[in-house]
C-alpha cells in the first residue's frame, strides 16, 4: 500500500479516541487528520476536512451517529463512513447502514481487523463485523420479496450497479465507462428509484442479495 489515506474519528469517550489515535500513529500509510467528541462537532469537522474515511461512534451527545451520517452523506454523497461502536442491536445496525455507512465494526475488534476495515471502506468495499454481517444477510433474506418497480434495470444500469457495489464513485464509473459524470449520476438516480432504496450503500446491499457482489470481493467488478 503506497498511498496515504486520511481518517477522521468521532467518539465521545476520550480513552477510545486515544486508543484509535495510538493505533493509527503506528501506520505509516494512515494519517489521522481530526477528532470530535460529539455529533455536532463530528458533522462540522467531517464536512470541513473531507477525509478519505470517517470513523464514527453511534451514541454521541448533541447528535447521534445516525443523524451525523445522514447529514454528512447529504452534503458529501461519496463520503466513506465506518461505524465503530459497542452496540450490535438491530435498532443500531440497520439505521446506520440505511443512512449510508459503508462499514460497521465493534469496539472489541482487534487492531488488525479495524485497520483492514478502514482500508476496505477507503477502497469502497462494504466492511462488516462478522456478527453484523450475519444480521445483514438475515435481513436481506427477509426483505427479498420487497417489490421493485415494474420497469426492470437496463443492461447499463446493471453494469453501473456492479460498479457501485465494487465501491466506485460516480466519477470513477464515468472514467471506466467513458461517459460523463452527469450521465452516471442520472443512471444512479434511476437505479435507486427502481430498487426503492435511498442511497448507494443500500444499492450495494441489493447487489449482495442478488449475487452481483460478495462480502468477500476485493476489487470492483468488471
């Protein structure tokens, strides 16, 4: 790994921030560019710093992690957010993922697991703690029969959905397909509308459910 990625971390516990800070300082390819101790500060700094990866706790004062994710994704749709929390309950997991978090790790994860999750999210891949992955797969199976629009995805939309699941941004998809970013944006909007999902993370989860992508994938689909 030759590139250096920037990380911002928000958590209301100083000891947790200190632990993460100490871990990231050992990594020559990761730079911690900022920290926050509450949700309001997290949103403000994340939007200001625009780091490669945003590491967020879910339960913070002044604004919850889900609220912070929603606000950040509204202003920065391509923001790559990794939840790091102690809570694995359904009422924590699914709202965070639906709001647009690309990863969800628990605080008892090993240092190497957390570092891998940071790199995975940076690369645009879903990164889920194994216990969370089980919940997500179970939820996907339960929602398999959700109705889609009568109009199916076009071949081009399926192609773009695969690239979304592979973690590519709109501009990266445009470069890959040799079209304008505006054209890709229009396709993505159509995909979200047809699948009845709110954001790219949910679209990627749909791709997982349909076998278009896998949790074990390590590179964008061609």
